[in-house]
C-alpha cells in the first residue's frame, strides 16, 4: 500500500448530477491516487454561485476529514483568475480550486492561510486542448498529487496569501432603535432560514421578536428546539452552525415568509405574540343542476 500524505479529498462543486462531470473528476482522482477516498460534500450548488459555495464550505469545514478540499465553482474558468492551492494549519490540509473568494470563509474559520501557491506547473496537470475545465484538468490532478505527497511548492509558485481574493459575506448591523438589519444566508431543504445574526446579539431580547422581510411582518417566538414551536407560528432558534434561524413546525419558513437567499431581513423586539391576518377571499361553491331524466 502506498504511503499517503492525505487519504481523503472532500469534493464540492456546482456540477449537478445531470451529466458526467462529477464522475469524470472522480475517475481522474482514482486514476492518479486510487487509494484516496473522495467524499462528495455537495454538487448541488447553484451554477456559478460562489457565495453559496463559500457558505457551504464554511458550514462544513470543521467536520471534514483532514486532507484536501477540492472546490470547483468557477465561473471564471479559462480567464485570468488564478488556479490556487491554499495551505492551512502549516500543511495540515490544503484547499484547491479557483482564486475567486470561494475558500475565504472556510480558511478564516480554520485560522487563516499559512501559505498559498499558484498552480502553474503543467507537469502535474492533464494536457488537453481546452482551457475551460480546470476542475478536471488542473484542480483534480493537483489534489491527487498533494495526497500522494508531492510538495505544494513543486505544484506551483508560492505567493503571499494576502494576495488571494477575499470572500464577501454580509455583516449584520444594529440600528439606533435597537433593531438588527441582517440578510438571509441560507435556506435548507426544509425551508429553515439561516440569517447572519449571532445569538449573542439577542441575549437580552424578549421572548417575542418581530421579523420584517419579504412582503410581510411576522412575530417569531424564541425557542430552544423545533418541538417548542407552536403550530402556525414562527420559531427563532440557534441552528447547528451557531447562527440564528427561523423555522416553522413541519413546514417551510421560507415559504411562509416569502424569503430567498440574499434577501434583507430586520429583527425588532416585540411586546408579545403578534397576529398577522391574511385576506381570504371566499367564493360561492359552484353547483351543478343534474339534467332531467330522459323520457322513454
């Protein structure tokens, strides 16, 4: 068995599942480093959504197995943007992909970059006529070679990590009236809404919080877990990533509040459980008069 430097590659992309892209990258990795295990973090990132991909990595990075993170959300493929490998923890792990801000949130969470390299040594890349599939031709081979123990400075030229493109993540703001202006960071598969508010910002707030966003204003109740959310109400709680989340019992908060990722949202202390009335139009139920029986 080959002595590996790393035995895991964690792979994230916006490739989806409708064509061969993910499978081809898996095959390239296996052909170069057959003993390395590839973990698919997700390939369901919306096409070209670097922000969403960066948030997904930030949410997952502390749980990923030590090794190489292969991130391919690359709307600038074939352009002047750099192909990079970022070292963290003094060589304890590497992140490989485009220099477009994708890795910035995750790198920050694990203590910052300790080195960075522009991947310009074509000896460790696939030779193909096209320049638009860096995931297959550059990033995957480099990830495999890092696992095999090839030094990062042999794969590319060292640069100052401060030159890497930063990520752009919104920061919540407390207004003069005490309300908090934030943004929807993420909506999960259940319709739960994660917002960029730290729970400590609500430490002294009352039980009920007014939520202003979408096309409505609703009152949310602060709870500790899903089971405490009253039927038909909005719950405000701390999610598994340590941020404030809005949820409803066995339903979609995103649907109820008409919110999408990137939307602005405001939280304001409320005096009590408010009520929101929605107009209901009642129409008469159509009736059908049966035809008279036929005469024989």
